[in-house]
C-alpha cells in the first residue's frame, strides 16, 4: 500500500484511511453509551487522541485497549495478523513438511441472554475436543484459535464460533470425523457444523483467523439498550479471544510476542530502529479529525513553565 511513497505520505495515508475512521466509530459508540456506562464512555472519548507515527507505523499512542472499542479492535486485529503471519512464516521456513489446516467450529445461533453461557460452553467444549482420544491421535503439532461472534440483524441472534489454524505433521482425518468429535465434545444432541480446508501458502486464512471478535457495525445494531450493552460486555469479557498451543505457542515465545490483551497495540517492533521523523497527531473533538501537533512548540512551552517554577522556588526558598 505504501510503495514508492514518502514517510509523510505514509503517515497521512494511515491517518486518512484507517485511524480517522476508527476514531469516528469510537466516538459514535461513545455518544451511544455515555448515558449508560460512563466508565467505558470516558475510555472511548480519550482513546487514540494522541498518536505518534513514524514512516506509516504507530510508535506511541494512548489506546484504551477496551475489547469493544472500535479503534482498539482494529489495532488488535492488525497486531494479531502481523504476529500470526510471522509465526506462520517461521513454521513454513523451519518445517516445510508440515501442513496447515483451517478449521471452523460452530454452534447454533443464540439469543443475547444465552450468549455468556454459550461462550462458557464453547470454552469447555474446546477443552474436551483437544483432549478427545481420537483428536490426540491426529498429527497435530500446534494450533492458533480465534473466537468470533457475529450478529444476524434479521433473527436478532448471535453466532459464536471458533477459527482454528491447525499445524499437522501428516494427513488429518476426514471432515466427518471432526464433525463427530466436535459434536461429542459440545455434548450436543444434534450434529454440529464444522469446516476444514487446506491452506495453500497465502495470507487469506491467517487474516480470517486474526480479524475482529465483534464488528463495530454489529455492536451498533445489536446493543441498542443499556440492558443489552451490559449483557454483551459481561459475555465477551469473560472469555479469551485468542489462544495458542504447541508449536504456535513456542514460536510466539521465541519471537518475543506477548498476549494480545497485554499488548500496547503500537507498532514498536517496526519503528524501534528507524531513523525516519516522528510526527505527532492529536484528535480535535470539536472538528472530529486529527491534526499535526507542533512538538517543538509544546516543548518550548514546557521549558518556559519549568523555568518559571525554578525562579519561584528561588524566591520562596
């Protein structure tokens, strides 16, 4: 996207096409929930108001890291994709004989009132699935699992499901077996739906596994009252969004990646050794846009205040 462009153009492109849109969405969510949830609303109001960009990458920012914040959801998705892609490439390089499978595990759609219990049941079902005696015999050497919760505006129901990247050293069993194992693991009386497909070296499946847990548009459509808002927050904040096992977990540790819930959501890995200029942007609430901040002027003001305080101490000391 940034081919043959200057550092300044890359920064402006990121602000114009990505960050401004996400901050605008965050402010829409702020306007909706401020009457119900002042604590969350205050985080959304201040999230991403100060961002330092360097060569089209985020060096520093005051992200709130709230799971439902559109700005932070976008940044979490970007970071997860970058990290997952790095691990994926390392595994391909070091173990060219390994195959990657993309597994989708689903359950029937549920109402908002049942979502929290369903997510808890999903987590328990995954634990039983991993420890199923037949699954243990599969040539699985690692996995990356992502929770996604979509919303159907017509039925007014939610669709929680897992996207799982399986790394296998050999040939896995047919899809019919996975359907049976997943159904048994979820202790379901009806046959559940699963999908398995081989990954052929592109980033499409890694991107699918790394996208938002909940889309901001879905949140706006579904959470129209205070009761719905707190029911949904309680449901999605009680589960982990992304988990890793086996070779995926080992390579993440080698690469120095931290849990996404503990990440500052900045691109510190990309900009640590860069000599490109750093440009600060500040969100102006009245204009609802980002503007460039003159850091030299800000520093001069800080120096003047510090000098005045020093003179005051001399006079009073």
